[in-house]
């Protein structure tokens, strides 16, 4: 809501607000194969939750066409 208002207030005509999904890359790289599998599984489950409830995502990316 706030990002949308800022984009409108600054006169951006074309913009898209995209939720940023959580990634556990560093944790995955430092883990064993078995642990890495569970880390990837947990990451996918969290990403599904973020897609269902975007307010729970890790943040937002705003793509603006100038």
C-alpha cells in the first residue's frame, strides 16, 4: 500500500510491485546433502506461504518503467 502510494505520488505510470521470496542459499551451501534436501523443502514450503500471503514475504521489489 505504501509503495503503491509512493509510486503514484512520484508520477510513475508503469510500475509493478513484486514480493521478494526468501532464499536460504548460504545455509544450503554449508550443509550436508540430507540437511540440504530439508532446507530446500522448507524454502519451497515458505515460498508457497509467501505466494498465498504476500504480506509475509521477505520484502518487495518495485519495477518501474521510466
